[in-house]
């Protein structure tokens, strides 16, 4: 404990009786003597723990850094001389401090002090040998004590005995120690007071900064709320515009769809009617069913005659049978030729169908291009209202005329080609009819030959063979008749399809001519154009007025809805601002309360420091009370 008390530098009381040093220091003169400590320790092999403890004790003793003072016995005259010397030093220090303070004031005011006039201890000590009164005393209580000591009249110093002198010196040392302690306490209190003042200033500056930051924060919050409100209003406006745009686009799409449907239905109806009329006329002109039906009836009659001959079992000669066979082979060759012709006609029919499909595709593409061009022109006229419309219309008219002329030429050429092909097919059909007529003639000749030989062939041989040949001839004739029926039906279908194609092409040509004539009529008849334009303008004005009324009604409804939404948003913003204002007021009141509490605590600490300072100043006079000196005090008494 003694070593710890000596090494920490803070203990004012050294309890020697509680330490190992009691026996060592019992012959010493107390704490003011210089003591040399020699450590003797045994080797570690005998007692390792004791050796380590002793060495650690010595290491701690080496760290003692107290200053030893000479314990000399001074007379009252020597003490007075020392006191006078201390007063002179105090005066010189006070002068030096005042000079330094003045120099610091000059520097702080912005002035400069030359190097020759700088304050120093030599100048302060040589200014006066008498201790003047300092301008700024470091401690008013000490200064008052000094003045009181100087104002007392001097008393003769009696010669004191040794015990009384020691007691007096001891008492004086105690009083000086107490004065030093009080001065340190006072300096600490002054330092604490300055720190409290600085802390108070920092609190005030921080409070001002906090207020500024709060105001800025409030402004930023208000701006943020304003921006959010404007953003919400913009979103509402955008929603309304988007809805109106969707409605208008839907209306435009529905109108376009209705217009296209109406045009298509009208075109299809007219086209179908014209097609039916022309088909009826062409079929009435080109129908060869009467001739074919007559020939078919003749062949059937021949077959019936052959059957009757077979029933009568009239024999035929070999020559007649050979002629019949020859004629039958010739008829077969004719049938094969007709079949080849029919196949060629089927091939050409397929070629014509493909060509018709290509023409239909081209027609549809031209119609689509025409509609796209019209839509584009209308959109450009609506977008560029300030551009001269006549130039645009003239340019559009030229393009349409060029397209219609090209389309007309191509379609006219195709129609001519199809008519030529149709004439060729009609010629082939006539050839087939003539071939059928020849076949009919051969059959008639055969029939006459058979009728001539009926009376001559009785009683001849090979009746069974002849009957078989006749049966075979009947079957071949029936088969040829069935093939002829199929060929007739195929030719009729082919003819009908070709007629339909021709009718469709003529209808499309008529439509193209009508469109071309309409364009020419619209471009040439200016007076009619003016009338139509006037009527169209009136109609557009009426429709625009109706649309404006409808749009105004719908826009007013939308504006009412938008205003209601904006009103709700504004009410929400007002409520949010009121809540923010209430929060700010509550925070301000709490901060004011905290600041008042801190200010009150600082005031209390200042009052406490002032009271301690006054108590210290008032307690400095107790050292003047003389205590009775008693003898018999041992020299080795320890300070406590």
C-alpha cells in the first residue's frame, strides 16, 4: 500500500504502519528524508516464490518519484526572510502575468508588439524592488489575506524554545499545505466554471443550428409535400387524358370498321348480282345440251335396236361382223382422242384457275394500297392543316389515275386473252360435236347394215359366236355412252367455271372503269365539286357541333371526377401538413423543455461553483487562529 501510495502521485496520506517498511523507516525522519533501499534476495532454487515477490517489491519501490526536502530547523528570522523572498517572487510573477495579458490584448485587438517590448521574467523582476499591488490578482481571497497581514503592526519576535519552534514550523507547514490544497480546488472550480460556460455557449450555438436545421427541414418537407401533390395531380390528369385517348381511338376504329364493312357488303352484293346475270346470259348462249341430248338419244336408239336384234337371234355374216368390229375400233380411237382433248381442257382449266387466283390477289393488293393511300392522305391533311390541300388532292388524283389506267390495261389484256382461250375451247367443243355426229352416222350405217342383213342371215352357222359378239358390241356401246355422259358433265362444269371467271373479270373491269370515271368526273366538274364541298362542310359542321356537345358533356363529367380526385388529394395534403405542424410543435416544446432543464442544471452548477468559491475565500482566515503549543511530542511522529 505504501509503494502504491508513493507511486500513484495522488495520495496525501502515507500509512507507514500498514506496510513492510514500518521497521525499515522507524529510525528515519519521516516523509521528508531521502531513504536508500537495498534489496537482498535468496537464490530461486531455495525459495522461488519469495525471491519473485522480493524482486517485484524492489521494482515497485524503484518507481517512487517523490521529491525529498531537507528537514532543517529554521529560526523565525530565517522564516521571515523566506516569506519575504516568496512575496517578492509572487509580485514578480504577478507583474509578468499582467504584462503578458496586456500583450495578448494588443495581439487580439489586431495590433503588433515589437520584439524589444515583449514581456519577460527579467523585465518583470527588475521593474521594482517593492512589491506593488497587482492590477489583476490571481486570487482575491489570498490578496485579502496578504493585505491583512501587511496591515497588522509588527510585534517583537520573542526567542522561542526548540519544541515550540518545531510545533510552530509544523503548524505553518500544515497551513501552507491547506492553502495550496484550497488554491488547487479553487483553480479546479474556476476551470470547471469556464468549461461550463464554454459548454453553455456550445449548447446555445448548437441550439441555434438545430433551429436553423429544423426550419430548413420543415421547408424541405413542405416542398416535398408540394411536389408529391403536384405529381399526384399530374397523374390524375394523365389518367384522364389516357382514358379520353382510348375512347377516341376506339371510336375511330369502330367507324373505320363500319365503313369497311359497308363498302365490302355493297361491293359483294353488286358483284354477285352482275355475276349471276352474266352467267345466265353466257350459259344461254353457249349451252350445247340440246345437240348432245339428241346424239345421246340416237345412240340409245341404236343400242335398243341391237338388243332387239339380239332378242330375235338374227345371225350376221362374217363380213358384217368385220365391218362392225372395224367401225367399233374407229369409234374407240375417236373416244380416246376425245378423252385426250378432255384432259387437255382440264389442264388448261387448272392453269386458268391459277391465273384467276393471281389476278384476285393482285386486285386485293391494289385495293389495300388504295385504302392505305387514302388513309395516309387523310391523316396528312389532318396533321398539316396549314398546308395547301389542293396540291395534295391534285397529287393524289394523279397517282390514282395512273394506278387505275395501269390496272385497266392489265385487266383488259387478261380479259382479251381469256376470251381468245374461250373461243378456242368453243371451237374444240364444236369439233367434238362434229366427231360425235360422225360417230352417230357410223352408228346409223351400222344400224342400217344390221337391218339389211336381218333377213339374209337366217340359217347360218356360229349363231352362238355371233350372239356373243353382239353382246360385246352392246356393252362397249353402253360403256361409250356412259363415258360420253361423264365427258358431257365435265365439259359443262368447265364451261361454267370459265364463264364465272370471265364474268368476275368483266365485273372488276367495270368497277375500275366506274372508279376511273368518278375520278375524272370529280376532277372536271368544278361546280359540282364546289356544291359537294359546301354540303360536306355543312355536314361536317353539324357533326362537329354534335361531337363538341357530346365531348363537352363527357369532358365536364371527367373534369368533375378529376376535380373530386384533386380535392381528395388536397384534403389529404392539408391533413398531412396539419399532422406535420403538430409534430413540429410537439418537438419544439420538448426541445424547449430539454433546453430549459439543461440551462437550469448549468445555473445550478454555476451557483454551486460560486458558493464553493465563497466558502473557500471565507475559510482562508482560519489559519490565523493560534493553537497552543504543547511539548513532549516525539520527533519520530508520523504525519497522518
